[in-house]
């Protein structure tokens, strides 16, 4: 199975014309990805993701022009197993592992606080 890095997701979406507050997310067993470019977004997005494992690898890449974005993972029991906030004028990325959780339907939650920027997020079974 081919894995795309967060930077690749952002680049592909930009090439596809993903601008002006648009984006795309995709979920399959063991893998979740999302790429967006938004302006002054205040919202919470929650997506279900089937994680047959007990942990996840979280990769994020992008630019934050202003505001902040909270990235959270909740396992199948609703326990928060991962949380990371990007804010200010951040550029770059990270690759981190979640805490151990219960396998099954997890939730990927993105909380935007006046967020302007672009990002690519990849979450895979670990």
C-alpha cells in the first residue's frame, strides 16, 4: 500500500485547484487523510475512521498564517489518545504517535480557531 505524506497531500490538492476554503478528506480502514486551504475558519470537523490497531501515526504538514488548529484523536471508547495544536505563523510539519487506545471506530477531530492556512494531515494505523 502506498502512503502519501502530508506535504504530498497538500501539493496534490493545490494542483487540483483546492483553494479558497476548500479541501478533501478520505478515510479507509487503517488510513485517514485530509488536505485543506482555509481562511479565518472557526469550526469543528469530526470524521469517523476505522482503526483496527491500538495506536496511530499522525503526520501533519502545512502553513499557519494566523489562528490555531487543534488536532485530536478519540479512540472507539471516546478516550482522547492524541492532541496537538498548531498556531501562530507555523510552517513545517511533524510526525508523532498517539497513545494506546481501543481499536474500532475512532474520531479525527479538527477544531479551527480563526485559522487561516493550508494543511495536509495523514493518520495511519500504528
